[in-house]
C-alpha cells in the first residue's frame, strides 16, 4: 500500500480525468493513506529538540528544546483522534475497552521498565538525587503524575503524565458522551481557544498545557470531514505550509528575544500555534519540509521516539561521566550530542525489539476486532492507517 505522497501522485491524473477537484483528490488520498511519514519525521525533530534541552551545554541553549514536547502533544492529539474517528466510521462506534487495552500495552511496559531502572539506580546505587526526595516523589511518578512531582530524577516523565490523562479522558468525553460527540467540532471550537486563554491565567495555567493536544484533536476532526478538509488543504499549500514551518523553526531560536521565555505557558501556546499550522503541509503538502521529514532514516528515528525519550537521561549520565556537561566548545558539545543521539537510538532500538513491539502485539491480540481498511493503528509513535471501504470501492469502480 502506498504512503500518502505516493498515493496522491498516483491519483492526480485519474482525478483530472474524472473531473474531481484537487481538494477532493487530497481528501481521498488522506483517508486512504496507510502511513503519515511526515509526522514520524516531525516526531524525530521533536525528540532531537528534547535532547538539546537536556545536554546542559551552553552551545545548545540557543534552541528552545522544551518545544519538542509541544510538538509531540500536537501529534498525539491528531493521531489518537484520527484513530477513533476512523474506528467509528468502520464499526459505527468506538470500543473504549479495546482502545485502553492497546494504550496499556503500548505505554505502560516501557514506562515502568524505565521507572524500575531509576529506582535501582537511585535507591540501590545511590545515584541521581538521592533516596529521600525520590521516595517522596515516587508515588506521583508511579501514577503518571510527574508534572506534580517537582524537579529531580525522572522528572522528564511530566509530559507522559499529561499524555496519559489525555488518553484516559478524551475518548470518554469525545466518544463516550453522545451530546459531546454530536457536537465535537463545536466543542473543540470552544475548548481550543479556552485552553489558550487559560495559559495566561495563573490559577488555570495547567489547562493551557493541553492546548496543543486539543489543537491536534481539532485538526483531526477538520481533516476527517470532507467539508472542513478544505481548510487544512489551504494550509497545506506550498507557500502557506512552508511559511508556517519556517515560522515554527524560527521560533526555536527567536523565542529568547520575545516577551516570554521557553518554559512559560505563553511560549508553549505561541509555538503550538505555528506547529499546528505547519502540520497540514507535513501531512498532505508537497513542499520540501514534508519531503525532508519523510526521508526513511528520519522516519525511523521518529518511530523510536518513545524509547529515546524515556531512556535518554540514563544515556546522558554515562556521557556526562565520559565528557562532563557544560562544554562551551562546539566540538566537544557536538561529540556529546552525537553520542546522545547514537547511544539513545541503540538503546531504544533494542528495547523496541525486545519489549515495546512484543507488548504492542500482545495488546492487539487481546482486542477482539481485526483491523479493517481505513484503520489508523493505535500507536502514536507510528502514524499508520489503512484504506477505508469508500476509497477501495471507488478505485475498483475506475
């Protein structure tokens, strides 16, 4: 089955013969795509940004590496909502039980493996921040509430706490409550700007963290509908898509000169806007940014993002002992960063083969439904979908 770009090129000539518009052609290609390689590449970019923020070398302080998590939030919102929408199209409803089973075996094994290793290193070997503070924080870390656990060893799990709450609550609200499901677009039209506004209010700032996730959900709903797909198609145009992507990249370096800084909710929301505007071009555009992000090595690195994110602090500790952090030399900082990329990749690959993929397959076997055409697999690290029945029937009739 072709990926999105290949399918679009293949169907251009036939769509012209049939008199269909470019928007309709792009819509059918989007709904028929098995893979969204550009999003895998975007995920690779997000994890590289996270790595720069954790290197602790002045050289990398130019980049707003914390925005890597913002990108990942937007991707997750889009993919999970697309998964649920397509399942609903095929079966008439969403199986929340099957969704949660797949999420459990996708997320929990790797997470608790990383947490167990942290416990051994901190409590058994005396590494990290020390036992006392870590023990106080451990109940929060063990229940995906790391965003409330403060700084310290394993504090990078805060973003996974945000993600897990989204995985639990969003399907229940959006597909379990009929009044919300019947007005999902309208609900998101209110919720997305409301979350942005809450970022500026001290006592509701936590809600603002969910802005890029909700924005990704809104993009998924818009692109799933034939009528609203035209808005995403307009954003994917060569000029619009390229400008949005350049603005997103530029903010990584220009953020320090803006009135807000990297770690504030204000910057988080502002950057998320550019990232969400850039996503249609990465998904369905034909610009250079999608081509670069769809390169096989970039896509493959993005597929390992979860393992890299979880275990890169351990790799960083080893690298710090070989070459101490705080390097102002571009050469030494570059060697440290290259080591982080390569070793984190190797560790994540081993764990993906030995732990992550077997657990994902086991979770899928526990679900009763066999994947059908048009399904997006429930793995946010791999943006995969299958042709839906409408597209297959249309092609057979040509």
